[in-house]
């Protein structure tokens, strides 16, 4: 596994976990990130609610199913709450 990082904005969710069962990520900016979980790779609407993580908050090897009420989620998306945020995440 390797680490990757990306800058996200509030305008749309960015895929950070593609067909995964667990995820590791951390918000590394002063602007919080919103994490959205889905069962499809087709993306999720910008207005979709998600979990908010502040600076230096995140998850380590967290089961994606534990982050969602949906059955069988495997796609993890991120966007900034406001402004621009940086998120670091593990890639396969």
C-alpha cells in the first residue's frame, strides 16, 4: 500500500477509495473534509451528507461498512466542507 494526497473543494466529491472494504485517511488542512460513502462508483451528489473530519482527524484501516448505513458500501469519496482541503489516503 502507498499513500496519496489530493486537494479537494466543496464543489464535488472526489473518489479516494475505489471498491475497498477498509480505508485509511487523514485530513491535513485547517479546513475540514467531508467523507461520503457509496455502493456505486458513479459518484455521489455534492449535497449528499457525510462524516466531517477536522485537521489531523481520520481513520486507520476502518471498515467502510462501519462508516455507512448502506448495505455493502465499497466506494469512499471526499470533499472540502469549505474552501480547499488536503486529504491523505492509502491506495492499493
